[in-house]
C-alpha cells in the first residue's frame, strides 16, 4: 500500500530544525526565561498537553521535579507555528489562503498520532511539548540535575526516542492536505516550509509555510478525430514542487512500439467528471486524495484484455478503474469504470455469474457507488453471496468506513434479485426446449 514518502528535501526540514535549535541555544545563553503579556493561558495549555503525555508514559509524578524557572525555560524553547502565507512572488486568491490556513490549523491539532502503542492518540502540538522538554534537558550543564531529570522522565524520553522525527507527521499532514486540495486541470498550490531562529517579537524557533502556485500541464490530443485538451496528472509535494506522474514503458510490453522510457499519464476532464459521478456520494476531496494514492502507487496498474487499467480504492475498498489508452507518446485516461462495469475483471465475472448484461447493470443503477452505500443487504442474502463470489461485497462496508450517515436507503435489492432469477429461469427454459427439439 502506498504511503507518503519523506523525500530528501522533506528530510532536510529536520536538519534545518536541528540547526535552528542549536542557534537558539546560543542566543538564549545567560538569558532569563520570560513570559509575554497574555501568555499565561497558552503556557497552561502547553503544560496540560505535556502532562497528558507524562501520564501515558508513567511519568506523571516526575512533573513535581520541575521548578518554575525550568518550566519557563522549557516553554520558551517551544516551536512557534506560523500561519501559511503567500510566497513573496504570489498574489493568492483570498479563498485559497483561507482554505490552507484553516486546514493547517486543523492538522496540527488532530489527534491521530500513535505515541505509545495501545494508548490514546495524540496531536502534533502534544508531540512538540516533549521535544521542547528534551531540548531543555540536553542543554543542562549541571550533570547531577541532568541525570535526575533523565531518570525521572525516562519513560517519556524513551517513548520520544522510539517515535523518531517529531516533524515527520507534520510533513505527511501537509502532503495529504495538498493532495486533498489540488486538481491537475487547474492552478495548483504547494508549500515551501522551513524552520528558522528569529529575534523579532519573541526570541525562539519559528516554523513557516509559504504558498506557491503551479500551472497545469495541458496539451491538445487527437481523440476520435477531434483535438481535445488533456492534463498531465500530478500533485504538489512539500518543498518539491509538482510531482508529475509517468508510466514506465517497460510495463506496457508489446503494446508500446516507441522508444520512450516513460510516458506522461494525462486525463480528460470528462474522465474526472465520470470518476466523481461513479463514486458519489463520497466527497470530491476524499476522491481526489484517493486518486492521488492510485496514481502514485505503481502496483495499481494492470493490463486486462489489452486495456490499460489503474485500480482505484477508497479506504482500502476497490470501487473501480481508470481506463487509459495509448495515444502517441502519452497515456490518456479516457474514463472511469465502476467495478461492476463491462470490461473490468469483476464486471465481466458479474455478467457471467448473474446473466446481467451491460445494459442491465446500467438500467439497475449498480454501475455507481451509492446503491452499495445504502448498506441494507443481510449477510445471508442471495445477492450478497453473489457479490462475494464476484469479489465486490466490500462495497457494502464503505458507508461505515467513511462515516456517511445521510443516505436515502431507497435501492430495491429484492427487485434486482427477482430480475436475475427470472432471467436465469428463462435461460433454463430455453435450454430445455432446445434439448427437446
């Protein structure tokens, strides 16, 4: 399964952080801890987060070891998280800036990080409190006091060491947000993020994000005798610009006769519309994120009946395939086939086992996701068993996995079952007549 990579430039993010921390320690040397006006509430929140992690790691009693001065020094060593802003060369639309500010704030506070296996999950802001504490302890010059704190907080420090780079989850959040919020057929936006030590306002370490725009790669391709625009698929990555998608020609076998080693994968807007329509009622941003996972995962590609297919999954459940054609030196995504559609492995098997034709599947509206999201088929229902044999029964689990509650639940599965049974009965009767003759 594909997961977000930490590219060299993202890894350099942590190197910048370590350099900033070192510079910050030198500037703070001999300086007394200070608390700014109105900082008391923020400081209490900071140590509430810290204490929560102490309890998780069995170190809550050690909190009493810290003096007020030490707490002030720990708090002063925290990382200041700046809000995203437009790069100096950009004039961003206000709604774009508002979108990224809102969701960067949410991502920093969402509690989905496993810090101690089996314990409740924590947020990135929780994690930063431990980082500030660790930096303070490492800078203590009194060997006896340093040893005392390292012993008292051993469980917390061990868990933090086991966890690894504290900024890795934040980098993944940013890449996920960029995948949610960008489409390759319009202006895309990416992040340039870093860490620096500053003197202005409050002395300390500041994490900043600048937003840059990227124009789509559009070209005109002759499709069906008409020139049509296609857009190369790609998504911005943190500190990397746009990662454009290609297909290695070695995977095409005899289907490709050219000399290129890789071909750009492009898509028509018609295919995007069909893709979103077939996967309703799943929100478009969730679909877009899953689409990124599809095309960034090399294992999603297969050749079936000499056709290029890219498997598409929502929350680990396959709902269909992007269908591509070789046109010149490009792979063009022409449409999206739902998993029950003709010309997919599962769709052809469904036709074979049920007797439903291509037209029947369209007539009964089981060529899109919503009927399966109604999720009303009992485990022992004949249709459920048919879908299990075809390999598409997982579609019924998506409603719960995606937490989509407001669905109409109007699809009449019994009527479809009766239709299939009548069709199979007519086939059996026709075969008997042929046998009599």
